[in-house]
C-alpha cells in the first residue's frame, strides 16, 4: 500500500482518542447482540464462521447473525440491509447492542453515497443511497430497541468509494451518536506485516479463519466490552 494512500482525515482523531484513558471492560454474558451485514459478517472465506460466532462462543452471549453475501446497505431489493432488518426485527423483542457492517458491496457496485439529512424523520431518508439507508437503519433500531448502534468498517484496501463511506460514518456519529469500530483508519492494522496480512486475509476484503480469530475479533470484541 502506498503510504500517501494510507493517510486519512480521521487518523489524527484516532491517535488523540488512543491517548485517553482506556474504558473499563464489562461482560457480554447474557447479552443479545444483533449483527447486520453481508459476506464479511457471514464469514464467507472462513466456512461461514466469522467474528460473530467467535464472540458468541467466547462470551456466553446471544449473537444474531443476519448476513447475506453480496447485499448492500442501499435499498434496491428484498435482500438489502434495510429490508432484511425490517423482516428479521419482528422476531426479537429486545436487543442490547446493534452492530452493522459498512458494506464494501456498496462501494464496489457504485451505489450512490447520498448526503446526511437535516431531519431525523425516517420518511425523509432516501434509502436508495448509502447514507440514507444508514440513517434509516439507525432510526429504526433506536425506535425498535432503544439500544446502542455501532457500525464497523473493514480493514484498509484501495477504494476511494469506501473511504467516502467511512468519512460519512463520522458525520452520522455527530448527528446520531453512533459508535464506530474503525479498522479502516487503525494505523496498526494498516501497517501489518505483509506476510501476516496474507495469512489473515483471503483477499483485500474477506478475512480467513485465522484472520477473524487473531486479527479482527480481538478489536471488535474489545470495543463491545468497553461500550
């Protein structure tokens, strides 16, 4: 990766936050965590076992994995993140934490990014855009379960479209107070040894079983235990 490409406007914030006192961890035991996503959340390059399954096994919690490969945040059919969330939400009365994948499919398929709305009315969100769909998901979850909402990114790869999506997450954080598990801007994850990276990643987007176990899961699990 070119060092110039690795730079992001969000990196200074991460360095600054890292210098703050580390939040105290809490147990996930007995909690219900809802994960919405696509192939990365599913674990398509690891036999269908992703960080979601590992976290459930490690922590005696219930992890709902609503993941369909190839799907997008932007709403354009019955398998979009929006439509699957609406359908699956009917089966669960309570959720303690909702975690959504910032889908790389939207970037690779060139879905329109859209803009952050000046409203919090779900009827005003253009869910055919990535940003509008994310706002709808946030509003829906807050209304349905009144629980924390967190989005997680993938690790860095060469995609200006995905970079723009990551940047929008920070705008949504300012508006909605959402959490962000930002592996995209994580300097340690960007600067990983190339040989180890090749063991951890099946391609530039999908972790291997070892990549989930040793690289991604510890970061995501630690966040969930401290937020």
